[in-house]
């Protein structure tokens, strides 16, 4: 599960059976702080998200399960529209320090 920002739409005149009526959106993955992270991807929209909105995505099997008709061929699906992200840098730093101590 990760966050992304909707940056565009995909128009498909023909779709796999079971994907009719499902919108496809271009999503830029982002960090909790809103910085771009990796390459954009196409995600099936289950929430009616719009351009510029921050969304919650799932990939792999979870994406297929999120669709109205399960196990259709999708690699990513939008499962939520994010209203706010609360990010405490102190907690993130503590988590990094704990992981560093475990790997030593």
C-alpha cells in the first residue's frame, strides 16, 4: 500500500471483460511528505478520484481483489482518497534508528 497523486487519465476504447466502466488514471507515487517517488503508473479507479487528488493505492493481487469483479487483470488500484497525512519526523527518525540497530 502506498500513496500517489493523480496526474492524468487513460482513454481505452476496448477493455478486458470485467473492466467495462472502470476508469484508468495515471498516478505518480509520492512519499508521506508529498515528494515524487519512482515512475508514474496506471491504476484502476474504484473511488472516483480526480486530477491532483492524493490517493491510496494497492498493487498485485490486492489490486485485482479491490475491483468490482475480482481477479481482473490490473496491476494497481486506487482504493481510497486521502484527506490528510499526519507525518511526525521524530517517529520516522526513531524507526530508522531502530532498524539500523537491528541490522548491526
